[in-house]
C-alpha cells in the first residue's frame, strides 16, 4: 500500500503541494461519485 502511494506521489508532476491538491481532488471526486450513486438509488426507490 505504501509503495503504491509512493508511486502515485512520484507520478504527479510538480511540488508536494501539487500532489496534495491532487489528493484533495481525488477525495472530492470519490465523495461526489458516492453522493451521485446514493441520489440515483434514492430516486430509483422513490420513483
């Protein structure tokens, strides 16, 4: 797991701040995806 994170960090160009912003974007994208799935499921159950 640690080696995968290290590879991910090395694969991101720029400084550590850029990699941090990349991590934040990934977390937000995952959260948004989960929220969308929940909304679709909720609408499917109600309708």
